[in-house]
């Protein structure tokens, strides 16, 4: 996060910069303390939001090939740790994960 910015402000800015869409009704989904990228240590802050306006576009080429709306039953198999935790938190309704280790 940027200095003096909260998670909601950062989410709005990042989504606009990376996708070209506006979001609203941003809520905390989960927090995780993870060491999946040893020797680095990360705290993931998962948020949910509602789409407000705009059409998703690839605005930062190099990592993302395209944006696509998907249902929860149509999710790709190879996801980042953050994406996996997001889906797990949605399914389990949990808000805290401590030292999640990918097996």
C-alpha cells in the first residue's frame, strides 16, 4: 500500500489503473499471514467490491493477457496464492488465515 493510503483507497486506485473499471462498496474479506514465498513474508488483505462502471481492459501488459468475468464454478486451476486464498475465504467464510503453506 502507498503511504497514508488505506486498503479501500488503494483498491480503488489499483483497479482503475490495472483494469480501467470503477468499484464501490469495498469490504474486508480476509487477512492472511503467509510464508509461501520464502524467504519473504507477506500479509495478504483480501477485499470484495461491487462493479460500478467501466469495461475491463488490459492496462498493464506483461502479466495479464485478458480480463474475463467468470462464475465461481469456472475458475482456472493455476492461481496465485492470493487468488487461492480469496476463493477459499469465500467458500469457508473465514476472515483470518495464519501461515498458509502451499503443499
